[in-house]
């Protein structure tokens, strides 16, 4: 008994000590923190570089938090405000900043060990750190000063925190290195990778070359109609394309979408323009965004920041409100490169590469990857004029591609993208955008925007609205590259970038509104090629109809549109799917009931969480798409699996060869496939037999399960979900039922494969609505909360509001969350 009591006492003491440590890791939100004036902060020195600039404050900074932990930072200069923003970012999201920085640096394995080496290899091969350093040196002195002040704020928050660091650092027994100004520029490069999907789509097409014939390939991608597919097969190995896609780390896979629109004052209820936006990224806890308001004599800025960056990315300044969507422009190409010897002869081990001008030496650099609990790894990175050799890190060095090739040429893949341009000035463009006072100044600021290609929607206090798509769009000698292309042929080289004046723009159009939902920006066959496919056309059709048929618009109407769950894609596709003979469903009550449920006009194609129809519809799509394509695609199916409504319509009406199951001797019809897969859907989600395998049930099933029972927005914590402690994942994961699908304005993306296929995993992690007549009443919301600390009351406190479609005013009037003063030594704190 004594031994048991002793064990319990020790356990209690350990738990109490853990609680004390975790509690002490919470940020200080009231009181004062001393900050030396001017450049008097203690110098901080990274492990691998010279001492960093450590600017102190020019004056005092007051940080007032509201009930949701959203800070309003008041300072006498934009530089001091950047210091304050760095301070609060470090207080609330230090681990998120550390993991982002190390991902960009290719140094995650130093903390997390060998399992994350594939991430390190890829980002180290891209060379993001020297690119960020080059971009930082290009910034004007005033902008560099704000980045330096931000870094000093981050480091001062870490230095002056008297308790434990956030729990991730406790688990890893790690103290972060000082934040450097260039670290803040790594986020833009990573975002450029996440928002550029065309190069991975080239790999997907290449992966299909040996499993699909020309008819099937061109049905999936009509733009391949003029492509020499036989030449593409000879150029590149389809099995190796599949291997490269399998090896691409999931954390670097593209994830892109968004909505944004602006309504002119003539259609606004208050007479001022309205701006609405909701950027779509993969869900996680905490979400990628952090809300803040900065007030200075130079100007005020309110909106979504990202931890690690001293800029408001989406939001409003004193004169302009703005939001971004992804353009989906084709801005990245994969080049197949031929290693040769100095004489230009094919050689898998050659140290030269074949170019249109003849053999040229590979550029090489050596990277040492440190591994926690393991030996360092040496990575030799090769580069050509197109970019880094990514196949070396995805498939291994020298000859890996040749294993699937009879000629053993050892060809490799390089990635060409503006994201890897050393002269990228996107950070300067964002800084200038926040200071713009008119539509002309917005356009002028965007001249510096490099990558990723985005579409900006904006509105100004003087009444202008506009849409413009900044970013570098490659010009290609022979037109778009839809598959990896030979790097040694002149016809496939880039010849420059499109001039800014040629990029899509719309200013104060006669209809009185502008928008983009990743939808078409240019007419077909334009002089400037942007993309073959525009995935947001269904959302665009719904939004345009709602904007055009209701006026005047108030801010509350914009919020209602953001929560709209009517699917135009379902409205267009469902009549095709329901069109099969009544005799096929007459003998199966479950199938007949499901058909009638979806055919009922009362549904109105609303993918609302409480309704059963969306669940039947989604399950039918899941079964139908797999039945259409998986048998032909074979091993490549998981790499392609997607819901493409126009493609499905083609497969069921024009290209009906997809309906036949190639694994059976019979020739199946599209009508039979539609009936069979609807029965499968009923069986999957309601347990009704109805699939021909057994007699049908005596009565139709009760369709009493709602879409929200399966379609639940899930926000996993990237760190704690990987710790093998029972219950920890559940404690740190946030989950709520939601409506929508990939084609609704309230975007609720789900997948085709896996036990949690219907889980809502991608969508609007942040929403904003700004009425330029009353910009200080602008509404914002995050999907999770401000804090990255699972024990913080602000870890998940916005989630119920996000789920309900409510917004929060971020105007500094609410001080219930406490006031913290960063007080320069010898100076009084600033007033309001």
C-alpha cells in the first residue's frame, strides 16, 4: 500500500510539474516589458552567421488584445509596429514560425530526425535560403528596417519570456535560434510552391503515358489534342513519373484555391465599395493566418498576417482593402535534361548537360543535412540554367531514371519556376500595396509582384474597385508545356516574362462588381496563355448570379455569400447521372428511393450540413468516378483521383468508352454503371443492400444521416498529431460538421479515397468583409484561434463563429484581453 501511495505521489508531482511548466509557457498579455532605446538591444548571433542587427524602439508600443486574443499594436512608426508584431507572433505562434523557417531552410531533420529527411532534401535542393538572402538585399532601406525590427521583436519576446517556451520546444528540448530578417522571406517561397500546381500536373500526365492510349489521355485533358504523345513516351519514363509523385513530400504538395470579390459603391447599401475574401488552404490547427491591427502616424493596417512575416497579407489599410485568389496560371515547367560528357555524348554519369548551345557543365553545390539521432547526410545538388535537378532528390542520384529505360541515358528532371528567381520583389509589392492610396497606386505596387501568380481583388475608399493578376508569366518559344519537355531543344525554352500591361485586369467594370474564384480570367485562345483549366468555374457561375441579381448589397450579404453551399456543379451534372432507365431501379427499393431523393427539386442542390441529399450525392460521385477511371488507370489511379465534373460529363455522354470495365469480358454501358454505382453509394452510407448481391430489403432505407455527419471540418495539429501518445491527437484536433463541396462558395473539399474520404480538409481558413464606407467595422474570422498553444483559451475559440459564418470587428475598441506595454528605457508609453 505504501508503494502504491509513493507511486501515486510521484505521478502527481510529475503531473503538477508538467502543469506548472505548461502554464508558464503562456504569453504575458498585461503589464510592461522593458525595451532599450534605439540600437541598444543585446546583439544576437545565429549559430552559422555574424551578429544580427538588433534595433530597439524609437518610441513605446502598446499591445491591446481583445476577447479573442487579437492584438491592436499602437506605435509611433511602422518600424516600431513591426517590432510589436514580431513580439506577438513569437508569443502566440513561435513553434509555427520555427517549423516554417526550418521547412524553408531544409533543417527539420535536425529537430525531428530521419523521417523528415525527404522534406529537407527537396527544399535544400531548391536553395530557398540564398534566394531569400538575395531578395532581402534588394529591398529598399525602409522596408529592410521593418524586417529587421520585426526580427528584433521576435527575439526580444523569446529573450524576455520568464517561463517555459511553448510545449513543442519542451518536448524537443530545443531553444530556437535567433530569428533573422531573411527568415521572413522564406514563407513567400514556400507559398509559391504550394500555390503552383502545374508542374505536378505535368508529372501526373506523364505518369499516365504507359497506362492510357491517346483517346483516353485526350479525353482527360483535351488540351493534349496537339501533343505528340509518342514523342513524350520516348522522352520520359511513366513509371518514374509515378515514382516521383509518390516521393514528393505531402507537406510540399500544391494546395490552392480562394474566393474574392468587390462590389462598387453604386451597388452597396452604404454607398461605399465592399470587399470580401476567403483564401483557401489546407486545414490545420492553428490555421496559417493570424489577425492583427497596426496603428501608427504613418498609417493603419488591419487583417490577416502570417506568423514569421511583418506584413498584412490580406486586409485593409487606410485607403485600400484587398484579398487574393490563386490564378492557376501555368508558371512552372519540368525539363527533361540529358547528362553528357564534355564532348556532348550521352552519359548517365556525365558532369555536363546538353543545352541548345551544346554541352554545359552542371552547376553543383554540396549541402550537409544534419539529422537528430543520426549521421549527417551529404547532398550534392545539381543545377542547370532551368533550375535544380529535382529528380536527384525525389528518385536518387545518377541513373535512377535510366532504370526504366532501355537506352540508359540517365535523363533527369529540372524544375523551372519564377518562385526560384533571385530577383523576386514580391515582399516589396506587398509592403507598397498596404500603403496604396488609390487604384493607380495599387497597380504601381503590383509591378514588383513576382511569384506566385495571384489574382488581387481590391476596393478603395474613393470608390474604385478592380481585379488584376500580378506575377511572372513565362513566355515559351513553342507555347505551353503540358508534359515534361526536352531541355536541349530551343523550341521549348522560356523567352522571358509577359509584361505587366498584358496581364488580366478589370477596373470599375460597367456591371459594378469584380470577382475571381480561381475561374477563367481571359477568353479562349488569348494572345497570352495562362492556363488550360480553370477549376473555379462552378463557383464563379454561382457568385456572378448572386452578385448580379441582388442589390443593394450590405456587408451582411457578403458574409451570406461566403457561407453559400449551393453547388452549380451538382446542378449541371446530376441530370446526366439520373438519366438511366426506370427499369434499372424499379426492382430495387433502395436504389429507387435514392434516385427519387436526388431528383426532388426541393433539394435545390444545396450541400448543407443537415441535409441527407449531399451525402448520397457525394457517395455516388465517389463510387462513380472510381468505376469510370480506376480500371483503365491501374497503378496510376491514386495519383489522379479527383472529381472533375466536366470530365465526368464527357465520359458519360461523349467518351462513353470509359464506362466499360476493362477487367471484365462483358461490355458495360454507362446506364448500367450509373445504376450500379448509385446502389453502391446507398450501401456505403446507409447500409441498404440494393447492389444485386442479395435480395433488396423489404422497405426502402430511411435516409436519416446528414451530410455533416461525415463531412466534418478537421483541423489537426501538425506536431501533436504525430506524437504517439494515446489521446493526444484527439485532444489537439478540432472538428465540426460543415456543408459545401469543392464547387460551392463555402468550399468544403473532400477526397475520393480513404476511410475519412468525406472529411472537409481544405477551405476558407480565414474570411473577411470590408465596407469601405466604415472600414473600422470590417469583419474577420479564423477557423481556429489566434494561439498555437493547445491549452490557450484562444486555441479554438473562433471555431464556433467560423462554423456559423460570423465575423469579428478588429478595430482596437475591445481591450478585455489585456494591455501590454513595450516600454523603451527612459520613455513613457504611448497614448491612444
